[in-house]
C-alpha cells in the first residue's frame, strides 16, 4: 500500500492504539513496538480489561461532513 494511505491518512482510519510503549495508528505498528501480535494488541486495547496496565484505544474524530449527514 502507498505510504500516503497508511495510518491517519487512510480513508478508513479508526483511531489510535495506546500501549505502554506509546501511541500507534495501527495494531500492527503497536505489535511491532511491543513484541507481540496485532490481534493481541487489538484485543488488549479494545477489550478494556488491560486499561489499567496502559492498553487503550482512542477512536478518531468523525469527519464534520459525516456528522451533519447523520
């Protein structure tokens, strides 16, 4: 995939994965930094059980045009 469409620039960007090692635009990037698998990062960040240990998911802001259409 083109570099211009990775992370926050991707049209389907959902949000940031917050891990003890930092904030990442994808589960894959978070997994590489934490030495684990992307699916594990996804479960830990979105599941809520690991929030006290520093794992969380921050949803991206909805675009204003989409909010008005709804």
